[in-house]
C-alpha cells in the first residue's frame, strides 16, 4: 500500500512532463504520420490519398532532391569545422590559469544566443556587401565580397553562423578532457612522447565517446537547421540555401500542403536515423570506452 | 504539508504547459486589454468587446490604423480594437496558420491574390453580402467589389484602397538621363537609359529591383507579348517557349548592361524590401517599379523629390501588363467573437469621414467616391499615389485570374529570373526548365481545383 502511494506520488511529480510529452511530442508525431497519407490543407479535414505524397516526392519533386543535397552539403561543411574548433578551444581552456572561467563563459555565450532571429538579423548585416566584415577587410585593401548574395558562397556564410555557436560542444569536450587521467600524460612524458603523439595516442582515444556524442548531436541539429536561412536568405539566392526544414515550412504553411509536408518530415526522420546509424556503425570499433567498454 | 505543496506546484506546472500551447503574443500589438477569442460567434450587445485586426505595411500605415482604432473606441467605448501588424514577409503563412488553428483575428487584411486559396481551402470569411444591414456598401463600385472582393458569389472582403503598379522616379537622378514626370518608356529605351546612367557613375543604376519585384516587371513584359492573362483560366500557359526566352533575354540584357544592380547585391532585399537597400536612400537608383500601395514606404526613406511615370510598354503590346486594382481587401473571420460588431467596425473603418481622414492614402487611393472627395477637400492626397492610380486606371489590364496569381507559379518564375540573373543558366535552358516545372505545377493546381 505504501509502495503504491510512493509510485503514484512519483507519477504525480513527473505528470507535467508526461502531459507535455503526450500533447506536444507524441500526439504531433502520430498525427503527422497519419497526415502524411492524406491531402490536408489545414483549413479543411484531411482526405486519405494513400502513398501519393511519397510517390510524388520520389518521382516528380525536383525540389526535394535539390533541398536534400543542399542540406547534406551544409551539414558536411558545418560539422567537421564546428567539432574541430570546439575541441581546439576546449583544449586551450583546459588549463589552470587565472580567469579561465571567464574565458569559458565568453566562449559559451554564442551558444546561449543560439539560432535566434535577432542573431540571424545581425549576421545578415555583418555579411552584407556594405556590412561590417567588408568594411573591416577594406582596411587591408581587400575588395568587398558578396558573402550572402553570391550563390557559391552563401551556404558557407550561413554555415559560419552555426560554427560560431560551438560553445555547447566545447563545454562537453571540456568535461571529457577533465576525465582523462593525468597519469597517462605523465607516463607518456616519461616515455618521451611529443605533444602530437600525446594528442593522437591519449587525448583522442580517451575522448572518442565524447567526440561521437558531439558528432551525432551536432549532425542532427545541423540537418534540422531552419532559423538562419529563414531569416537571412529565405532559401536563396537561387535556392542555394534552401534547406530541408525550410522546404517543409513552405509546403506546409505556404502552399496549404500539410499532408505533403508531413510526408517530407517522415522521410527526413528516416534519413536522419539512417545517418545516425551509419555514424554509429563507422565509429563502433574506433570508440574507447575504458576497461569496462 | 510538503506533499500538498508538491501537489499544488505540479498542478501549476501543468497549467503552465497548457498555457504554452496557446497563441503566443502577436508580432506587435497595442492594447492594454486581453484578447478574447471564442470559437462560437456571439451576437452584438453593449457589453465590452475586444476585436483583433491584423494587417501588414510600413510604419506610417501602422500609426494611421492604430489612430483610427482609438477614434472608434472614443465613439464606441465598449469596443476595443487590438492591432496585430508587421511586415508583408511571412504575413500569409501566419494568417494561414492562425486560420487553421481557429485563432485568426476577427478582422483580417488579405492580399487580393490570397482570397482564392483561402476561400477554396476552408471558406473562413463572412459573406458580407449577407450583412448589408450592418455594412454600408453603397459607396463601393459594384464591379470592383465583384472583381477584387468576391469569390464564388460571396463577398469575402472589401477593398481598402485602389492602387496600380507604377514606376516611382528619383527626379534628380532621372533628370540626368532625360527622364521626367511626362516620360514614356518602352523596354528598348529602358536599356539605353540604363547604360547612360552607368556612364555617368558606376554606382548609379536605372532600376531598383529584387526577386519579387522582378516578377512584376517581367510578368508585365510577358503579358504585353501575349495578352491579358499569362496563365489561362484552364491552368494552361498562355505563353510559349519563345516568349519565355525573350523574357529571360531581357533579364540578361538588364544585367549585362547594368540597368539593374547585380543580383548578388540585390538578393538581400528579396521580399519587396527594396526600400531597405541603402542605395535607394542614397539616391543611387533612378526608379523603382512597384505596386502603388508601397509608395509611402519608399517615399518615406527617400531624401529627394519623387514623381511617377507610366511603366514601360512595348510598341504594339497586346496588353499593358499594368494591374490597377485594390491590392488588399479586408474581411471578417467567421469565428469572430462578435461578427456583427466586427462588420460594423469595418463599415465605419472604410466609410466614415473621420476614419478616412485618419487613414489617408496609407492603403492606396480611397476606394469610394466620397472617400476620395474627403481627402481632396482636406488636401490630403499623396500626389504621386494619385498620379499612379490615374495612370494605372487609364492603362489597366484585366485583373488576374486564379491560376495567374498563384504563389507557387510566382515562385517558379522568380526562381527562373534569379537563375538567369545570376548567370546560372542561359535563357534557353532556364526557359525549358521553367516550362517543365510550370506545366507540372499547373497540372497539380488544376487537379486540386477540380476536386473542390
């Protein structure tokens, strides 16, 4: 009886989360799956059409492939740079010097500001032709570049915004670095190992689970990027930054095709899952989990 | 005691989660009252009523509209109007989402091109013909009401102003190449003038343009070649490959001869944000081709004198390509808290002298004869807008049919113009791609239209 009471009390404590999960995650999850098999404009009841949305997506919609290509390119550009940068900064901040906590906070701030609309607007003004960056470059007699207007450059400029928010990855790397036993470095010093050797033979292997975690999480975030392209470029110029999330938004809220947008969302869910599994598979033999791993 | 406290906190958190799912605060709203939206319409009484009105526009329009609300509340103290306003960009998607969620404002400003899709998808607006006892339609031209406000025999919105596509010129810069308020342009002398201007100063361009306004310019060109509608009512193209190639060759000529700023530079102002281009404020564009209703926001930024001229029309054109029509209509949501009061307010907003004097020409020229007279008598008529509407009405082509004004067709065309502008394809290749995409899209739209 007492155990039942405890159980119900526990459930009561977590009930806000349960209700939130049911209402705002599970219900939309299931509803979107059902809508993906329907012609649904949001203003009228859905009409079941079977697999027509999926068939159209794979056989006729050229924008689907174009958008997927842009999204994968964006992800492959952003993730290696972001993770490398985060690791470099984490290593620099893994020292006992006065004021290191202030530096850690400063480097983390961009992550807090996050993919907000205001930051995206600031980015736009920084990188426009008359923007601050070009003005700065002009002091070195470098001619202005169209960072956001040139279709060959725009995606990388947007990618830079994501890289700038490396703080959360950095903090996780920092925590991982602190877990590496100092004795390993001491032993390697005695053996005459160089700094590079220490990095490749101790730091990287010991940090491999953390690298995998950051790689998977950041890849998922990058694939779902929306705010920056919506605010800064609207997917242009010439669809050079037309990320998948923006395409779903246009289909669902711009063209009254929420059914098709739901189908796009589900296919994207499968793609993200596949990419995640590939990452796990590739890294499975390269991850060092310690004595128990 | 601890358990009771925990229980109370848990319940409060549940309500906090539930509250998160309610509509977030609108982009900008001005009122100290809380909006009350119910899902069932109520009859009008003298009880306190709060109505929500959404629109888009520039700062001047926002200010004038809010002032009109205050005036109405003075006369009807039990009625409070909350404004929900912002820029045009994203306004359509926001309205669609609100309508889908049953949380749309009581009164909505709607682009005339949106009414087809909004009406066919769900019929969310009151048929104002059924409320003639509340709203005064006598001052409105029946033909304009039919052409701009009706769908399927129902009056879903009342025009809030007349406007026409026009060319606003920077008088000083335009004069350097011999353009003045009486100039008549065609596409050939357009290019010559552009070259002349560039020869004077490499920073000067003849035409301020971006992706969305480029659609207006080059669609007009196509209509001058083929006739009143560029897409037929049966969802087939009224232009062939050769016409489209000609159009894209014109785009290329504009770019190559520097009639327009390179697309790499103007693309940041996509979405009709041309007035945000610093070069416009600096007076480095001779002209801009826009819907007349946008004139105030461009003039507001310009520090130089302006005038309007007729948009370019080619010799022997089959149609002028110039659309003179109400650019926006205002409708009442069927799920309004008080439909009758909302319609009553709308009638006052568009007919009352005080309202008209406050609103001025912020939504174009007044759509009623007496409205125009009020403004003339008060000396409150923007001379450029007035001239734009006069020129437009004199040269106007027919209003566009349903498929011609479809947003997805616009997107395909705008993408194609950008592709040519960025040099990502020759006019021939881009024309072929565009035709394939458009035909595919038109088939989908036709199938969807037939189902309804």
